[in-house]
């Protein structure tokens, strides 16, 4: 999804810098800056931000961990009770996800405050509001939404917005592979670029500051702001009733 975000924002006219551990091998247009960065290593984050022209207009916190090593000791551990969860899953989700979002936001905020504008987007999900089979996952997403609310409170006097943005079913490589096995129905899915189109529209929306501090469902925002996916469609917004 990070690649789709970068491509969509570049297509919308932004100068884009993408970060990641494997960014050198990413399939990205030449115009997108590539900054190798492990967001669990503070020195990497410092170095990456030092190479980006400031101030930023948009920061998207999409770094994430926790899907690695789904099988431990021959057993699929994603859905086991919290007391049986491997410790590495907590570390991955909290450090590569939540902590990374906080630290990157802290690096971007001073420039945004100085220019009196900006948008920080934290990619989150419905697991923040409903149990979805893994306690650590839900905790991390709920904490992400709380991060959004509190950063927005402190940044509001400086006209800098912060939102949690919920994607739907995104056609990532892993989702497409799972769909071949019959695990997913892609009829109401979203391209990886769709959420980037939504971010671009949010940044330019006249009511951006009214949305700050809140959860925004990407497909609902798309309907409100007239955003379509790359196939010209508008996916149906998911609700809590759709989440299991």
C-alpha cells in the first residue's frame, strides 16, 4: 500500500519521498525519492528526515510490522489468545507501527507548525474499535487512533491536521494471492493507489481542520470529495458490521 500511496501522490502533483528498509528495490517511478530507512532505528529516521526538503505538506505514517512470522514453531499464531502470542508480535506492531508513527510525526511537526499548515495521516483500521482475532493488533490500532486525537489537539492551534485513515480491502500482493485461494472476494476492493488519491483530496479539502483528530474511512471520504479509484469506481465504505 505504501507504493500505491507514493505513486498516487506523485500523480497528484506532489514531490514524494518514500522510505523503507527495501526501498532501493521498490517498483517506483524515477521521480519519487527513495530513502532507505528502518523506522525502528532512530538514527535511520533522523538521516531520512535530514535528506527531505522541509517543511513537509503531508506525512503519511504507513510503516508497519506484525505480519511477519505468522507461523512460529510450526503453528499459525495470529489467532491464539494474548497469553500465547509471541513477544516479537508486540514489538513489531508497537515499534514498527505505533512508535514509528509518533517519532516521524515529531520530526515533521516543527516545520508544519512553522508554516502554519500540514497534514499527518496515520494509517489505521477497524480493529481499533472491534475485536478482530488478535488482541495486540487491536491494541496497536486503538493506540494509533488515540495518537491521532492527541496530536491533533496539540497541533490544532497551528492549523496542522491529523487524521486516522481506514482503508478497505486493498489489492496488495498478499491479498491478491489469498484471493486466488478463495480467501477474499475482491468485488468491493480498493487499489493500492486509491488511498493515496483520498489523501491528496483530503489535503485540499476546505473542511480539513474540521476533520482533524478523527477517524476517516477512505471510501467514505472518496464519496464526499468525489474521488474515484483507478478503475473509475467508488468502493463501498466498510462499517463495523463488515468487520469480523
